[in-house]
């Protein structure tokens, strides 16, 4: 497995689209979380308008389904460290983490989570924008084993042994 030599990216993503989460995607995330036996979740998101709205939609759908949201943590798209939001996100102690947001901020946050916390990709679900293979490679597929999520159409994807299964192509902005 390739070792992370720094939690920081050397340059931002070239495809940093800010996708809105679809209703089918949110419903699929709730189904996937239920299938994993989760009751308590923590939601992490970028600070863009669409990422924040996706986080609110997931929290609302999760709570309607009888689940509990322990924390909602946002992170900047650019910054010096990501240590504070990563520490808050990991410390929530949920059954499952759910993440959404543009590629660069997510990759920086995820690299910091891997570098500095006990966060586990195998206990994490993510939205379609994060499931874009171009986004996942910013962190390194070898570091994301077990990370799963939903596509905009409601199908699922998963990282297994360095391969993304179910992500047929890069996510596209329907707007």
C-alpha cells in the first residue's frame, strides 16, 4: 500500500464540481446505512451551498427513518490543516460516517482523517461526487478500502482492494 507522506494534496483537483445530491441518492444512502445496522451517524460536508444542502437532506431523511445524527461537521475547500474538523468528525463516535462535498475539500479532509484519527473508510458512506474515480484517487484507492456510497441514480458503489465497483463513469452535474 502506498504510504501517505503528507495529509495535504500537492495541488487541487482539476474536476472540482459541486454536485447536488439527488433524492434517489439520499434514499440510497439511508438504505445502505440501514443495511449496515447503523442507528447513529455523523455527517461531514464541504461548505459549498450544494454540499451543505446535501448534508441537511441526508440528516432529514435519516431522522425520518428513525436514525439519530450525532454531529454535522463542515470543512473548508481550502485551508492549512483540516485537523479541527477532522478531529470533531472522528470524535462523534457514530455507527457510520456519511460524507459529501467537492473533490478537493473532501480529499484534504479524508487525508487528514487517515493521518490523524481513528476514522475508518469501511464505516463510511459517501455521495456520488465523492464516488467519482477521479476524486477517490486524490486520496488513493488503497487507503479507502470499504468506502461505499450512492450514485445520483440511487445505485451503489464501493471501493474494494483498490478498485471502485459500481461507479461506471465520472459524476456529471445534472444542472
